[in-house]
């Protein structure tokens, strides 16, 4: 029962808000020494070295750098302003443009926080000025910003690829259709809402010349599209590995910053510092999670969990249902990185024993973890938006706004669950 006790204590500390990395490492050290002895940790340096030599994980700082560069160059502002004017004359047009820009930012950065904040600063005032229903406006921004969780290059897909031992390039390919399906579902919801309740998302009055608007939109959209095609296309065609393509993305982002006039040595220094901070956080969590996984595995709890799930009636479908519900509930309270490092290593051996396609299972987990960004009370996207929203806007307004989009995400998750052969490349 050592591993079960370890899991329970770690979960309690996380619920109370203690640092993820130090919770994993500290609890593992104390429980491991008490139950299994100090000699267990003689293997730890080898595990740390294998992490530092893992070339797949090199893609994480590269994609983080790429996302921060694009956010600091004003790319999000340009995309939102031009697309809002382009689609704004349609009922729900500003909301639709927010969804489109959210998808583009997701495919070019993969950083959720940057996308939500950028769209909250630019798009929310435009929607409120045009008398949008406040919950609808906030829900659209939060949902669009979280597309970076599933649309490649997604940081969580890279982490899941490493934790589950599956190729990141295959995960990127598999995530394309589910990601696009979410974009279509969000857009369809806004269009239907615009027909049924036009007062919720009224059309915007646009006085500019249509031809000029289209030219400006092309100028703002084509460069990031070229970057997206370069990064993802090089992976899908086999020209480059995800790690190599992340380097292409980082260089391409710097070139775009020069193109848009946002490049400076001072700016580059600030971006590099921010990249190191975020990367250090991810790798600190990874090292702590490695200690946790080692104690959990050597205690024999891995086999206990595997035996429990295999003996359940309903075979793999019962396991998948329990796993998805558990991840969804945990997402209400703890961060996606914590779930990826705490829960996924426990579920992966069971999935392998039940002969479940790990690529498909990883996409299900990724889509489920995306929902954790929206679910109250601790959804990160909710806090990101609250930080840049008008002070008069209540937190409960944002909570109400995300409910339809949580339901849409669950619906798309069920579709991927029901039709894996058609929705996974």
C-alpha cells in the first residue's frame, strides 16, 4: 500500500496549494526512505541524467520561446483587430474571429496563458463595447485560449509523449482533427446563438472599405500561417523531428518579430529570461515526478492498480470511462501538469496491458486536460481572463460563460472516444 499512501499524501498537499515540484520530490523522499530505505534513491542520478539527455524534451523550451516571442511582437493584437473588423458585420462575428485567432495562436505558440491574456486585453473590450452578453464574451475567450492544449504544437502533447513513451510527431498528427473539430463546434455554437439570441452577440458596425480589410487580414494572417506550415509540415512530412521543427519555429518567430517591427535586443533578453523561468518550472516538476514514479513503481503499487482495472467488468471500456471521469474531476482542483506527471504514469501500464492504442488514449487525456483550464473553481484560463477583465466583472460571470464550452468539449471528447478510426490520423 506504499504507493497508494504516497499518492494520497501528494494529492492532499497539492489541494492545499503547495509547490508541485517540491511536493512530488519531498513526499517521495520521505515515504520512500521510510518504506523502502535510502538505497532506493541510488538510482535517482541515473534517472535525472536520462531526463537531461532526452532530446524530445528539448522541444519544450523552443516552443515556449516561440510562443513568448509571438505574444510580445503584437501578433495577437494584429490578428484580432483585423479579423474582428472582417467578420464583425455578422451576428457573432467578433466572437467567431476570436475563435479563429485562438486557433491560429494555438497552432503557432501552444501557450494557453499568453493566448487568453492577449485576447482578453484586445477582444473583450470590443465585444463589451458592442453590447455582447458578458458570459458569452468571457466564455468565448477562455475556450479559444485553451485550444493550445490540443492543437499542435502543444506543450502537453510533448509531455504526454515522453511520459507515455509514444512519438510526439504521431501525437501531433493525431491531434489535428480533434482540434479542428473543437474549432468548428465552437463556431457552430456562436452562429446558432446569433440566430436564436442575436442580442447575446450582435453584429458590429464596420465603416472601413472591405477590400482594405481583406488586404490587412492577409498581411496579418499569412506570415503566421507560413510559420505554422513550416513547423507542423516539417513534422508531418518526416523532414524534421518535433525537436528540430521546434528550432525552426523559434527562428521563424524571431524573423516574424523583425517583420512586424517588434524585435530588439532588450526584448529578446526579456523573452529569454521568461522562457528560462517557464522551462525551469516544467523540468522541476518533471524531476519531482520522476522521484514519485520511482517510489510508486518500486513499491509494487503499479501492479496493484493494473490488477484492479484488469479485473473490472467491461474490460477496457470500464477502465477508459473511470480514467476519463477521474481526470475530469481532478481537473477541477489541480493543474494539467500535475495530472500529467501524477496520474498518467499510473494509467499508462494499465492501458498497455489492456491493449489500448496509446496514441488515441493520449489524445483523450489531452482533450480532458484541456477541460481542466475551464472548470471552476481553479481553471487557469478563468484566472488569466479575470486578471485582465474590467474590475466590475464578477468571477461568477466568467464561470457562467464557460459552461456551454465545457459541454462542447465533453461532446467532442465523446465523439473521439466513439469514432477513433475516423477522427485520429
